[in-house]
C-alpha cells in the first residue's frame, strides 16, 4: 500500500491536499537563497546584539546617575554621565536604523528571487501537474508562504537569538546586582514562557478553525456570486441568504472563542510582569531601606525588568513563526522538487511539411494508470490535409490533440511529425510547428495585441490584420483603444463568440505547420460561423489541420473524418460516406436521424 | 465596458514612470475601475462614504461602545498609576524603614500597587472581550447586509460587476474592516490616553521637568504626521504592484495550457520578473518609511530620557525633586514611547480598511434595478398566459433593443424564438423573468403586471434555464431539489427519468447522493445540463424559458432532451430560444425576431411551406448542412 501510494506520487507529483512534512531541514534547504546576503545577515546580527547591549547599558547609566551625583552629591560626574546616556541613546537609534536598512534590502531580495524561481519552475511543470493544482493554491505559496519566510528570515531568526541572549544576560546582571530580586525575575520568566508556548498551541488550533470557517463562508459567497442567475431564476435568494447567515453565525461564535482565549492570554501576559513589579518594589524598597541596595539600583532594576517583558512574551510568537515558516518552506520545496516530466529533445525539422502520424497511441491519466483512455490510435495526416475528429463527449478527442504539442505525453505508441517522434524534438521548436485554438479560449488581462501575438511576438501589423480577417475578429478595432485595449478579466469583457474568434486568430497568426482547432466555432452564431469557415478554408488549404467537431457544419471543413470510439479510431472516410454507412457516426452528427428511428421502431 | 462608472484615464495625475510605461506596453489600456479609484482615494483619512458606513455600522452598538470606553479609561488609569506608585514607594515607603524599620507605609503602597495591577488586568480583559464582541457583531451584520444586498441587486448589475469582485467585497474587504476595529481602536485610544495622561501626570509631578519632557511631543507629532501621509502614498503603490503580481501569476497558471502551447514562457518570465521587481521596489519604499519612523521615535525617546536624566539628576541633586520623582519620570517616558511603535502598524490597517469601507459603501449605495413591489399581488396559481403589452426596452438610452412589442403567448403554447445575435431574443426572456424591467409598457402574467408580484411568487411560476448549468456544492439530489426543496425522492427520480438522466446518475458511485464537488467533477457538460433541466422540471413552473439551453449539449444528448421536452412541455407555456434549428422542431409556433421586432410568426410547418421568408431560408441552409 505504502509503495503503491509513493509510486503513484512519483508519477503525479505532490498532492495539493496533503500538507508536506516540515522541519528545520526545510528551512535549512533554502539557505542558498540567503547566501548572497551573508554579510548583511552578519551585520544585522551584530547590530541586534549591540542593540541588546545598549538597552542594558542605559538603565545602568541611570543607576550611576542616581547613586553618584544625586545620592552621594558628586555633581561633577553628572554632565559626563548624561552625555554618555545621550550618546548611547543616539547610538541605539542609529543601530536600529542601520539594521533595518540592511535587513529590508536583504529580505526583499530573498523573497523576490524565490518568487521568480517559483514562477519559472511552475511554468515548466506539465499539464499533469497543473490539472491537479488550482491557481489559487499556487498563489498562496507565491504570496503568503513567501512572506512568512521573508518575515522569519529577517525578523524571527534574528530575534529568536537576541531575545534569548537578552533574557540570559539581564537575568545574570540582576542576580549579580541583588540576587533575591534576580531570582524573582528569573522565576517569573519561566511561567510566562511556558504560558505563551502553551497558548500558541491552542491558539493555532482555534485559528485554524476560524480560517476553515472563513473559507467555508468564502465558498458560499463565491457560489452565490457565480450562480446568481440560477438563484434568481428559481427565486431562492432567501434560502441561500439564510444558509449564508447560519455559516456567518457559526464563524462569529468560533471567533468569539478565539477572542476570549487571546484576551485571557494577554491579561496574564501583562499581569504577571506587573505582579513581579509589586514584589520587586516591596523587596527592593525594603532592601534600599536596609542598605542592601542603592536607590539607583532599584530604579535600574525595575527598568531592566520591564525591558524583559517583550523579549520573554514574544518567544512563543517567534517560535510559532518559526514553525509556520518551516511549513511554508516545505510547501515551496515540494514544488521545486517536482521534476518537469516533459523535457524536450534536441532534434529540429529543417523544412517542416506537416506530416502527422499517430502510431498505436495509448494514453492513461497518471492517477488512473490502469485505465487507458486511448487504446491504440492509428491515424495519418498527409501534409496539407485536414482531418476532422468526431466522437462522443468524453471520448478523448481533446486529449488526442493535446498529445501533438506535448501538453501531455503518450503512455504508449508514438506521435511523429515528418517522421520524427515529437519527444525527440526540441520542445520550443515543436510548439512553433503546432498551434491550437482551444474550445474555451484563454485570454489574459493584457492588450488585445499581446493576446494575439502570444505565439509570435514579432508579427507585423499586416499579418495581424490578416489573422483577424480569417477569424472574423475585426471587432477589436472598434474597442476603445483598438489593439491596445486591455481585454480579459481585468479589462473589456468579450462575448463567448468574440473570445473564440480571438483564440482562432491567435492560432492562425502563429503560422504553424499543423493547426489544431478544438471545437473552436461552437459559440459563434450561424452567420459568423459561415464567414469564418469560408476564410478558414484558405488557411487550411496548405496547412495540416486537425479539427475536433461536434457539428456537421464544422466537419465539412475537413478532407476526411476520423471517428474516435472507445479509445480507437474505428472509421476514417468521407462525411457523406460515414453518414450513410456507419450508424454510430449518424448517431453523433445527425439530429434528423431521430425521426427515421422513430418511424422504424 | 468593464464598469459603466469608469473615468477614462490611464494613470493617476502624476506623469507615468518608466515602469508604468513598460507595464502598459503589454497590459494595454483600460478604464480605471471603481475599486482602483477607491484605493487611490485613501490619503490617511476616511472618505465621505467610508465614514458614513462606519458610523452606520457602529451606531447600534453605542451602549457597548460606552462600556468599552469606560473599560479602556479604567485600564489606562490603572496602568498610568503604577509608576506614580513606584515613586511613592521610593519616596514615602523607604524613609520610615531607614529611620526605624517601619515597613507599614511601604506595605500600604505595595497593597495599592497590587490593587492597581489587578484592576488593570481585569479591565483589560473585559475590554478585549467587549471589543471582540463589538467587532464580531459589526462583522456579522455587515456580512449579512452585503450578502443580501448582492442578492437583491439585479442581474444587470452582476453582468458588469464580476463575481471575483463580489467575492473580494465579502472576504478581504470585510476582514480589513474587522482588523481595524480589532487593533485600531485599542491602539488609537491607548496612544491618545497615554499621550494626554502622561503629559498631565508629568506636569503634576514636576512642572519644570515635565515641560522639558513635553518638548519631545511636537517632534513626535511632526514625525507621525509625515509618516501618516507618506505611508498612505506608499500603501497605494504597494497595493497596485501586488495586484499586478497576483493577476499575472494567477492568469499564467490558470491559462498554462495556452502558455505552454504557444511557447509563451520566456515572455511571461520577463513580465513576471518585471512586476515582481516593481513590487520589491514598492515594498522597499514602504519598509524604508518604517525604517525611518521606528528609530526616529526611538531617537526622540532616548534623547528625552537622556535630557531628563541630566536635568532631572541636577534637580534631584539640588533637592528640587526626589529620587522617586526622577524614577517615575523615567518609567513614564518608557511607557509613553512604546505605543508609538504600534502606530506604524496601525496605519497600514487603517489604509486598507478605509479603502474597503469606501468600496462596500459604493456597493450598498447601489439601488436594486428591479425593486420589489411595496404591496405585492397574490397569485397562488398561474395558468401561464404571457402578454407583452406594448413593451419597449433599451440597455442604453436612445438605442432601443426592443422598440415596441405587442405579443401574447396563450397558456400552454410552446413558442420557439429564432433570429441573429442581437435580435433581442434573450432580452425577451429576461423581461419575462424580470431580470430587467421594460422601459415602456408592461409584461403581464395571467393579466397581472409582473412588477406587482414579489420575486419569489413570480419565479415560482416562471423559470428560466440557460447555458449556465451551475451546480451547487452538495449532492446531485440536492441540486435537483434546488427549486423545490420539499420534493420527495420519487419526484426527483421521476424528473430525471423523463429526461433520460436517471441512468447516468444511478451509475455514479453514490447515485443521487454523489457529492457534486467530488466525483461530480467528472460530469460532462451535457450531463450537468441534464441535471439543470431536471432542476427546472421539478420546480414545475407554469412558464418555462429555455435560453440556448441545449447548445452546449452534443447531438446525442440534445436529442435525448428534445424527446423529453415533448412530454415535459405539455400543459405549460414554454419559450425556447435557439440558434440551432433542431430545437425548434417541437414548437407549436415560431417567432423570427430581428432588431427587436417579430418579423415572422406562425407554425414551423406553415413557415417552411410558404417557401420564402427568413425561417424558410434558415431551414433550407440547416437541412443542407445535415446532408
């Protein structure tokens, strides 16, 4: 069982729903990203330690002033001591400034480099990875996880170290000054550290629950937004709103639990040091009264003690931060560790003719290795020929077309282009030779021009114009800024038919040797479809074409039709011929057929 | 147009920087939308809409807010009392011990400190809990209100306001407001009370030393003011840049198939590296502000402490102040400069909350385009007669989509509507379901103006099925029952059997209980559409409208649906909108529409038989394509 899961994991890459194991080693593995900033880090550490020294020194100078010039009347020392306090104070501010200045550059550099590398790796990973990971899941790695790492490597790591140093040094000083009070402080620190670590644990549990419930609420909000027309069609707003409110109420209750928990925690956190002040004041004042302690020392003592509150109470928070950033690193490393399964070969085709062959092609999805979707497809497209691919929904037509530009790789047999296995071809070269217009056209929030020239950045205006004409997509000129208008989610919204025509223009503009049209005309009205088909015939005349078709009108663009059934090509031939002789074909493409069926029944 | 309210400017008032120009080269030109405008408005203060909404949200909690204020005042008073009591301990408690070993004064003072500590702890606790309750209540009410408001707004609004924005209004924006209520109030009140409280006590303890300490205040005010303005600017830039990073990232990953198929990776990387670096620079700017601000306050604090030490030490030497007063001064100054550190955090919270408030106020100000009637008419049963009574409609004033339509659909008739894109077919359907209201005339159901029916009644009688076959999370049975939750399992099965959907649903791992989110993800588009049909049939409306509902089906599924339609449509009024003629065959009557007018009207057979006219020629072309 374990072996089976691990081997299927190797095939499909990491699982988005499973949290990867995390530990100190996860953070340690990212050290390479810190290396360029090693001197900066060293400087930051030294500055922070010096800062600790200064924050200890200032109260000691205070003590000296109170005990020397004030109590003992040595006024001559006052200006020097005051000047020292001033110098130390200024130095502390300067050190903080310098440390932060250096830190900003280093940690932002680290974060930016990591994000760039992550993006680069994600672009290399194949469809088998991306179909399982939603872009939202990847985004949270590129934003939330990275900023966790950034914060820990700049702030957490540093203060984890300096806070411990400060705690130890201060306790030693206090013990040396007057040991009973020192003991009180040391004794108080222990329950605070214990409390804050324990709190962090249970707090994390409630926070997770709040997050889950927030996620649930967000899902409901999303559903209600996306399905607003369905909800309205059925007059069910009241029902949906009531459901949402129940979930919101649940979230409110859980959040209140979280609020109460943290209120109690902060009360103790501020209460315990204050109680220590009470004890220190009582013991210290008595000590001063009985000459065991000077007044200056008492003041220094209280100041030092109060200066420990933050380092001590933040230890729990910083440890939790360390834990979180380990998890974050593990989540990022998981992606870096996924090897791109589709790597290009070295061969190129000097004079591509567009001779495409499927030879005994088999394909199974990596998560269902036993179940072949394609079970030995043989099909040959002569250079310049156009073949329509017909089959029932879910027969694997789109999949078959995706094997040509290697968006997926065959699991058996091979696909050749001009006699060369596509896996031996240089990947970029292969994808220059093949262009696809997808059924659901992906538009990016960029200018119309950028969207069109996706496959050919150096296209001239004339070429763009020609492609627009073939796809009947001249409407882009009527957009407010013409070809420079931003389209996509963040720009002008286009209709389904307009989007499909742009996707078609994009594929045509790429000037491929093989063009794949994956049911590209489905959203066009009859009139536009006729115009596009007429123009497409010109393009298809000298380009090899593979067309996925659901309608008779699209099939007519092709020279031959191939029928894909149960994972194999069962029939190849002329549309009329197949319509007349193959019942399964008739069933798929002839709506008329039903009447005949009824009559014969 | 992405939003009707956009103003046509490519960038804010400043001249575009080089980075902006580089970005615009690939990103293209677009209107500035309302969200961006709201972000840009923030300048460290609350705008009009934002302030109004905040007051509205807090008003119901006025009593709790007073309690809250009480708790916070008590807490701060107790907190501020402690250094004073330390001073008393030193000045009043110690001398008796030195003189005759009398510890009673000291113990008395220590007792008061103990009480102050406990009072502070308790009031702090109450404060935090109360604050949490107010925050959570406001949050809950806001969520409720925003959700219901989005539900009430017309589909016309939702057409332009994308679902992504609807979602972010209800998630990140609402949370930004909570964050401000949670941390902002605390930090702000604490800072204010500390500021004035400390000033008062210092002056009370010793006027001269107090005045010297207060010299630091103007410096602090200047520094904070600078920081507030500068951070409002840098916040805006950072938000813009991070939005660029996120959009580019999400779109490249969402469209990875096109990216890889068109070898887009190098260009994408180039763009990403650019926006990623712009984000870095923006962040660096924001961080640098804090880099100046934090040590700046520390510097002011430390200098003040050193001055107080020197001058105070001198005063103590001359006997003008006691050692206790000096100690109290040092402790107060420490306490005073600490909350300043939180202020840098607070401003960011404040910026995002104020932008969020602005955006939410904008949404809540939107009037529903199709308001509910004040005195709804009752219509328990409908026969299903639809009458378009002199109906006119235009999306944009002066450009009517439907100029003047007079049309009656008798109860029980199945009517097919055909015509080119933009002929007004879908508009007709949207008027009948009251997604829009006509700009002239009236739509009547059984003689009643649909504007006089409340939306639940109307939509019980008139249901529309579109290509949008959305399935809600939950089981398949729940989805079919969506329009009529009280339907029995037998009725659900009857509906699916009539459509031929029973077989594939039964074949799923858990049959009708299969969760749509899990295994249901494998439903094909056609199967999902059949479930959507079952949902509509089970709702059993008097009028059923199918708007291009079969066009995403492949031909075998479409044939199945048509077979079912013949039985299901019997006895109800139906409007079938299609651009494929196969669907039209089952209609009693065909309307051919053009430019919002009915140009042909008759039975399909008659229209074909006439041999001329648009329907006849469409029909010929269609037959030819089948051959």
